[in-house]
C-alpha cells in the first residue's frame, strides 16, 4: 500500500493550475513554430513524391506504414499545416482549449511522421509527441485562457455563486510528470546505452573525435582538435545523461542539469550538425515551477547582493533570449515580435508591484459583477484585488469603486482601468519603475 500511495503521489499530487497553464501556453507556442518550420519540408517532400521524378524519396515510418497512409498531396499538406496552426493558436489563447490542443497535436504528429517518411528519421519530436498526447487529458484551460475568462463572465452574468476558485488540482501534475518522465527516460537511456555498448571508454575522447572528423561545423575543429577537450566534453555529456533521471526525485537539481542539457545540445549542434533539437530540450520547462518565478525574481532583484541581482536577471532572460533568437532567426517573421509588448508590460507590472489596488463591486448588480469578472480575467499581472461590498445597510452601486483603508472611495471609470491593465494599454505604464 505504501508503494501505491507513493506512485499516486508521484503522478497525481495536487499541483498549481497556473503552472499547467503556463506550460500549455509555452508548448503551444513551440507547436506553432514547429508547423512553420515543417511546412517547407512537408510541401517539398509531397511535391517530389507525387511528381515521381528523380530525387523523390518515400520510406514510410512504421506508424505510417501500419496505417496504410500514402504521401499527402501538396494541397492537402498545406491544409493540414493551416488547420494545425489555427488549432495551436486557439489552444495557446485558450479557446476550446482541450479540443484545439488535441487537434493541434494530431496535426503536428501527422506532419512529423510524413516529413520523417520523406527524409531521415530523427528523435527530436518524440518527447513533444508524448506531451501533446497527454495535455488534452488535463484541465489545461482552467487558467490563462479565454475559456476561463468567458466562463467567469458568464457566471457573473447569471449570478451563479461559486465558492472560490481552486488553485490546485491533482490532474494538473500529470502532463508535467509525464513530460518529465519521458525526458528522463530518453536521456537516461542514452547514457546507459553508451555504457552497455561501449563501456566507460566511450568517454576517452577518441570516440567523439572520430565522429567530429566527418563534420566541419563552427566548433568542430576547436573541440575535436584536442583529445583533452574532447574527453572533458565526453565525460560531461555522459554524466548529464546518466544523472538526468534524478530530476524526477530531486527537483532542485534542475538548476544544474537543465542548463547542462541545453549546453550539450548546443555543442552537438555546433560540432556534429545535429540541428538545434529545440523541441526536445525546450520541454525541460516541465521542471520549472512557473508560479514561483515572479516572486523569486522580485526577491532576487531586491537583494543587497549584486550576484543575486545578476542571477535574477540571467535566469529568466537567458533562456528567453536564446529561444527568441532561435525562433526569429530561422522561422518567425519580425512582426510577430509585437506580441511581446503586452507580455513584457505584464511582466514588468507583476515584478514591480508593491501593493494591489482594491476594487469593490456590488454582487447584487449585474453590471458590477460582470465588470469585476472582466477585470479579474484580464489581470495577468495580479494588479487588482476584487472585494464584494454588498451589505443590507449599503445602497447598491453600479460599477467598480476603489477601496482603501479609510473606506470606499470614488468610482473607477473605464479609462482609469485601461491605464492599470497592461493588456488594454501596455504602453501607458511602461515608463513607471514601480507600481504605486
């Protein structure tokens, strides 16, 4: 029984719904980029396969062969990409979240299977495919979604009393755990296979030197040109792969192992021409407790130690800069960067917040309830605290009012809210170093 309790706690111990929501948003952003990256290869392969000309290649992977699928026509391939991209965008913003996530996942797996049937098979999408298979099974739209916002507004309109929103769910951990276990199994098996097949001498430096001799990448000659450097990197790569499964039981190891995995893939990219494999190591975000990040960053930036302040900037900005460079340099048009304006404003307001504005609403008035629900839905930076002010002695009021220690203040208009909510007018408050 003790084992069963531990097993259940491993997969289903309650986790914050906000952590799952951020994970969903980031994974769907990755899926959008994957569709854009895959489209040229998918279209080119389908055109060659149906033109029946020299250079055409069709060697279906097992799943494609078992299902009896034929190469898609170029028109159908484009339709799948457009459909999958639209579904991924809907899942990203949280519209029909679970259904759109399942559709986007199915479309991406289909595209990946076809591209692998046209070209060489890679394993960079394995972990992502497993993640997309389990994400729709969880309450991924319970936070940070249009579904959640529309549901809250609709309940306010109907005056459906809901006794608080749960912050935790036992089903919120399962997709995160499944992704973690998939990564741990993959990296751990890679390290064990090296020891089983070649033994510890795999890390003698000469093994990888023989592989690097076939490539002429930017770092190939420098790293592969010295057996000492090659040995150091071989030991490093093997140690990271063997140690990675320990993350399942000691999450604090993520501080070292997650950056080490990223470094390992970048070195492989720059030496062995493997490609960035970003869809694989990007999923190490499953080990990040996102709900703690704003508080941790705010605390470190306010620290008296310059080293901690530097760490508070480096930890969120370094991976963001790496992924931004990777996506925009290779796949995304520059105009997409406009989405970072409201997101950046939200982050700045959340990190600089010292106090919260208390807004009162009258639960007896429909307009007041709906306004409170709209504000709460758009308050990504946790700027407001909504307070129900109805009482038998108080006259009803329609709208929102400020609440201070001295009592109820003036009514808050739409323009004042627009200056406070970053999603409505992010530029209006970017200049402020601190939210009063």
